C-alpha cells in the first residue's frame, strides 16, 4: 500500500467517524427532523477539512493511474 492509498483510507475513516458522531448527536438530541441532516453536515465538514492541501496552493495537477495529466492538452 503506497502513501496515497493510506491517506485515502485514513480520510474515509475520519469521514465515517464524523458521520457516526453525527448519528450519535442526533439520537442524543432526540430531534426527529435532523436525523439525517446532522450526520451529513458533519461528514461534509470532515470531507472538506481533510481535502488535499495542494488544491489550496493552486496546484492544478490531475492524476490518472498515478501519472500526472497535462490538462491543457485536452482543453478545447
């Protein structure tokens, strides 16, 4: 398992834990209408928080099968 796969597994574990925490909070608050909203919001927040920092630097690299792709080559 390479580094990118390990990071992806850790990221999905964090997002899943955020969803589970949201489920527990919604159950504890006993609010029927927020049973799906709270976990979804926490999972979305975890998704954004664990985003790759290279996208914030302006690094616009796209990878396919581990190789960088020149995106300008395919623009019409």
